[in-house]
C-alpha cells in the first residue's frame, strides 16, 4: 500500500512539472476565458465568470436570506449531504470542489466531434490555489484506489510534437454509470483541466498551447448571442461581464446526448434529424446570461435565439411579430399565479405544420389525408380545419393558472384562450360542435347556459351510470351516423358548478379537459368550475390582474424594458409565492413525485427514465418548517420576448418582495 501511495504521488508530481513546462510557453494564460479554449464543436457550454463573485451576489438574494435562517439549518445539512450522494460525479468533481478550487472562471461543456464519442470537459482558472488543487488530486487518487474501487495511472497525451503527462482515474461500473469510465486530469498553477475522453484532453491542450484560431468564441452564433446579451446589460447599467454564460445548439446537442444513450432505449429515427429536415436547423444557437442582485433586480436573465436566415419549412410556424403592447384579457383575475400572453398567427402555424407531421410519420401527404378526411368523410365532422376554424382566430394566445392550497396534491388549474375575430364567434362554435359531436371521445355539455365539450374517452359505462343516477344523458353519437349540428343535438345539462368535496357522477362529468367558445375566445381548461368562475368575473366587471398592485409594479418595469426593443410578441408574469408554497409543501412532505403542479410534473419527466420511474422523492425535506412558519420571502417576476432581424430576444427578471 505504501508503494502504491508513493507511486501515485510520483504520477501527480511528474504531471505537475510537465504541465508547468508545457504551459509556460503559452501566451494565452494571462487571462483565462474558457470559451477561447473550448472547440467549435462544443454543443453545450456553461461558464461562471468568477465563482466567488457569483456566491457573493447569490448571498444577497432574498431567497438565500431565507435559507440562511437558523430554522433551515437542519434542512441545509440534509440537502447538502443528499445532493452530494446524488451528484453524478462524472469527472470526480464534487460540488465542494467546484466551489473551492476555482479562483476565476470555470467552464463546462459537452463536446461532440464527428466520428467520436461525445464527452464532457471542465476547465477552471485555479491561479494561486495550487495547494488546494494538489489536495484535490491526492484525495481523488486516494478515494478512487481505496478498497479497489478504481485505479490511478498516468498516460502521455499527444500535443503537437510534444507530449504531456496526465493523471488518469478509472472508475468501475456503479448504479449511476453501468460501464467503467475514465477521467483525465491535467494540472497547472493557473489551470485545472478534467475530461472523460482522452481525445478531448489532447484537443483542449492544443487549444491551451495557442491553437485558438478556431474555437467556440470565434463562432458567429456564439458571438451574436453573447454580444446581444452584453449589449442589453450595458444599456441597463449592468456589468459587461455576466456572472453566468450559457450556450447550446439545440439539435446538435440533442443528437450528441442521444448518441450517448444505449441503442436499446432509442427510437429507430432521431427526432433531431427529423426537425433538421424540416427547417429547425435554422436555429443556429440558443444562449444567454444570468446575473443575481444586479440592475435593481434579484435576478435577471437574457436569452437570444439566433436564427440568421429567414425561417423555412416547418420553422415558419414560429414566425411571430412584435406589437406595441400586450394586455392580458379581462378574465385573468388578480390572484392568477402566473400568466403568459403571446402574439401569434395561428393560421400561419397551421399552414406550415403539415410537412413536420408527414416527416414524423414518414408518409408524404399524411397531413393532407387527415385534412381531407375531416372535410370529405360523410361520417366525419365535414369541416375544413383551416378555413372553418383557424381562419377565425385572432392573434392573442393567453394562458394562466392558479393553485388551490386546499388540494392535497396542489393541483394547478389552467385556462388557455385564443381570441376570435370579431363576428366569427358563432362560426367557430359551429365548427367545434361539428368536430366534437362526431367524436365519441367527447361529451357535449351545457354549463350555465354555455356550450362545452369535455374530453372523456371510453366512457360508455360511466355514461350509463350517470344517466341512471342523475337523469342527465351525455350525448355520444356513433361514427356511422351523419354528424348532427350543435343546434340539433341534445346536451347534458349541468347546473352552475358549486364547490363540493364529495365526488359523484355530476362531478365526474365536468372533470377533465374541456373546450368551448365564450366571450370572444376559444377556451381550453382542465377545470370547468375554475373556467366558469373566470368568465363570470370578467362579465361582472370584477377586478383583473391589471388591478393587482404587485402586477402594476412589475409591469412598469417590464414596460420600460420593452421600449428598448420597440415592441414585443410575448409577455409573462408570475406572483411566485403560490407556486413556491405548493412546491415547498410537497417537498417538505415528501410528495413531490405525486404532486400535480407543473414543476412536479416536469421534475418527474426529467428524472424518469425508461427503466426507472421517479416515483419516490430522493431528497428528504422533512427537516423544513411549514411554509407559513418559515417566513419565506419571494418577489414577483416577469419576462418578455421580442422579434429581431436575426431571431428572438428574451429577458426576464425577478424583484424583491415588499411584504414583511
């Protein structure tokens, strides 16, 4: 064992001396900016300009002030240890290492070279921190080789006509990584490089030696994105050096990640190739910046979607247009948890959807066949989807949601509306009736004098039960008959919904996704009671989101921002406290996987894999105090999007809460 330790230290110090000699000749080391060293084939890139500075700004946020409260101490310790246990640790770097080792910038990227297995690389400025770097590598070698968990060795890496020695750690398979993996480390008094692919270590070393003529920093898409974000920050009085930078090529990154997935878990065709074939390769890059406690904001992010050429094929669905202002509809009440309103041409999106549909089905003309069936089949709805429905829509799409704190799963109620052109409401309602009345998976409802259609597949037995119990018969024609017009069909007549904790046939009848036309809009909602309440409030002239003091405060800030962009096509607002309360309590009770909030559903989708579902919470939140006792302070946030000549620019921010 003593010989092994001596040999490992000899490996490290040989590496250190060789690295010092090699890098001494590099003129680029005076200021390490990692995007100059990452190659042009970097598909995902994230950089922190200065870890200490980022930590300082984060410490000034209201959220961190809350977490620093002594009542959160047990939770902080529990969370810290559990994150360390769950951390994938692909390169052997712990969260503590990422916080303690860098003294300047740190960059992490996913790199994919043609014909090579994609790999991950991390590069950090460790100037003046050699002692900690030495301790890190010594600890890593010791922990890897202990109890035969892995082995340490040395390899010569080819860098032009020279070679440099690297420390190589081989990690055996474990629960997180089913196959053995390697990590390569190159140390220098100013820099630490780590990667999981030998060819990447050699490539990055060549860049560090001066081969930076072509790099991520020289790519037009990267330059355009960062230039636009820094320009906006400078105009707002912010720093020209963002705290966090991020960049990605959506399709290329997706394909690189897909290539790292076992073949048994993949579909035969790559969805990223399909999207590229249909014009989405016109999106050359997506990236931006993130800063905390700057420009009078708690946090502010900027995102640029870089599309240098006019969209083609299915990408034309995203052909948005700026307007001077976007005002949420009157049915968005003052207690809405959040809303998003978008200026969109629904007919343009519809007219350019067909090629994408055909490509996914690998059948040319499949979309036209669907449209023809809807229009010409004598047993179908007999509607022209474009002229009878989409041509009736206006340009404003709005969604909003609310969270009911009385529900154990904190289910979110949402409403989505698309405004209808003046004088076209009856035509849109008639078209929907013909479509849904001919579909046995929908039930026609008469609710409070309004016509709705509820999606309720396979309800034959339930319909019979409901009819026997309530005397109300949901109509459900069979496909062989000619679809009747809405005026010809009987409807299930349901009284105005009232709150009830006792489920029954009537409650079952009006649960689930519903569609309807009212107040000049097409509405879709997952809760009829909530939707009807919003419509009644709008008709009665009740307060709207525009009467909320917090919304007014944020909207003033948003308006001052959008003046710089000469219009916008997207606007959003979030009160945050309701969403935070719901997700906080779900987490505290260990019920996040069961939760019905959007955040819970997204987390479950992200953490689930084909062979393992996210059915139990991995991190224990029981040490948290109840939300009302925690004095959690969180302000509202807003965002907007603007069309520009080379794509789209988005900006979002959050503010400090003024509540005590």
